[in-house]
């Protein structure tokens, strides 16, 4: 069991259609029922959200091309109401590049990193004590291209996360087929180019999202364009990645169009999950905790179209997925022994959900 009677589910959306902004639901872990807690108006595509380690603040990208007249997206800061979990806006800052699509909060809760897909750049924004954001103190423009003339004609930073010790930041750039590695200068709050500066994926792979194993020794990247996951070993002292294994996310015989999206690891470190848009599934793997290698468990229909984002709850009991193009989110129960998934609940009528975070 989760140890909680209920979970709070924060859902980011695209607001090009009927969505009003960020939705907060209460999920009952016994009945699998859903109750809408609040809707926070935000018509600037709050498509990805992240929760502060203290559980008191939430940050959202605003995936737009123009912010206060400049070619930039934005990052919004909110305080989470302790009782109702509704959101109250604190402030908003420029992301320093167009189309921000991902952000993360450092383990100590002192800064936010944001990846600008359209601009092909990354930035760092310090966090004030009240949870609000300072203007960006560091900005890095990626340069180059890779082999796909439509999707890799320029850099497209798609995510950026901290390593477990928050000494380094690793950015997946879909346009470059690279994981770009930065040192973190906490005195000046800057991203500093590291040596080696990056790890390389196969040409045309299109790295999208990434996650560390709980033991900090392994790093997993889901590749959007060739529907694979690449396993790296990670040297946290040197900030170095070494490729170990690449596996497909698709079942044998599937030949239709597919684009991978999100990736998460079970809190136990025993299972890894990824989402397929096209096959419309969650793929699950067993993780060898000594080698980091992956072994396929199963493919699970998401009961909807285009599963863009999903999350595993902190106890490892539930996986909740957002189906962007069918306007629904689906909850699965995780078998704690096998890692397999069993659908237990579905919520319809949530417009264009793109990201799920669980508190």
C-alpha cells in the first residue's frame, strides 16, 4: 500500500483548446476515485510541471514563443496550499529561449533548470526563500544539428536534470543526439561546460527525457525518434557517461509510426517504464541493479491516444499516465513483485493533459 489514503495529482496541459491551465485532483487509493480539487488558470501552455522537494511549491513551463515582447518562453512559480493543494501564483520569469518544455528543481530546492526546445538552450533560475523565482543567472545556447532534416535541423534541448549529488546537470538535446553535461557553480549559480562536454547517442536517436537510477550509478535516456532506451553507467565523481545497452521500446512486429515520450524508474530501482506515442503504451522493464541492464516485462495499453507524460507515485504503488490526444488520464496499480501494471481507474474529460506529478 502507499501508506496514504489519497494522492494529489498535478496535471499540466496545453491550452490551445479547451484546457484552462493546471488541474489538481485527489486520487483515493482505496476506491480509485477521482475528485477535482482546483483549476489554476494559465493560458500559456503550462505543459510541464515540477514540485519543489519540500512539497510547498510548484513550477511550470509556459511553452510559448513570446513573453513580454521578447522571443522567449517563461517559467511560473506557485505556492501549494497546505490543506487543499490548490495553487497560488507567486511570479513568472523568462526562460531565455522559445518553447520551454521541461524543468527540474535541484535536490536542495535552491534553483530551477529549464530546457528550451524551440530555442535549443538551457537556463538556470535561482529560487527565493518564499518559493518565487529570480531571473535567470545562467544561459547556454546549444549549437549544431544531426541527421534528421526535419527534427534535427538545429539544437532542441528537451530535458535537463540534476545528478543525485547536484554537482552536474545533464541535458538531453534531441536535435544534436547528445546528452550535454554541465558542472554546477553554486556560488554564482551558473552552468559551466564540463570535460567531457557530452555523451553521444546513435545518429537519429533523438534523446528526449532521462532519469537516474536511485543508486546513482546508472542513467537512462528514452529516445523519441528511434523508439529506444539507452542505458549508461555514470561516474558521479568525473561527471562521465558510458553507454552500456540500447533496447527497443516497441513489441516485435510493430511497424507503424511511433515517438517515445517520458521515462521513469520505480523507487525500488527494480523496474523502469517508458511511454510510446503511436503504439500508445507503457513499456516496462526489469532492472538488473548490479549491471543496470534492462529486460522486457510487458507492453501495456494506456487506454487512450498519445501518452505524453506519466508518473510513478513516491511509494511505487501507482503509475498514472496522461493521454494528450484522448483527453483522459489512466491509473495503473504496480505489482510490487513483478513490476507489471493493472489498470484500476480512468478519468475522462481532462483537456489535452501532457504532464503528471504526484504528491
